[in-house]
């Protein structure tokens, strides 16, 4: 009897974890507008999947030279990085667009937790 109970509990836990993972993925899925912004403003340098062959431009390798926190990534998008190819986008994008882009580019690094639900 205890084996059956253990199996049932394990099955329930596995189902709950799978559902929670699906919810997290749905919560962090970028909007079509965010995807369009990424394609038009970011993809040329950072590649469609964020896996640029140029290390400082790669979002997937876990190396974030200017910080990986959402506010740090948003600051880079907003202000750019002097003496690099990363230009400031503060005059081209709204704060909400920058926040959504920051969340999206962070999502390429599977070691980072998503922090913003996009629409």
C-alpha cells in the first residue's frame, strides 16, 4: 500500500511541477510587439536566438558584462555602452518597451529567472 501512496504522491508532485513550469513559460512569453522590436532593433547584432558569435553581444552564454538584473539590462538598452556598438535607445523606445526588451533578452539565458510578465 505505501508504494502506491508514494507513487501517487510522486505523480502529483511531477504534474504540479510541470504545470508550474508551463505557467512560468506563459508568464514570460514576449508579446508580438516585443518580438518585432527585437527583430528591428536588436537581432542584427545579437542574432535571432541571442546567440551572437561575438561574446559581449551573446545573451546565451551567461556572461553579462554590465549586469544581468532586469534594471541593469534595461539601463544598457536605455543608455547604451560608450565606446561599443551598443547605442542608446532612450530616444527611440518607451520605458515599457525597454523593460519588455530587457526581459526578453534575459530569457535567452536559461540560467536567469524571468522577472516580468509581458503581454
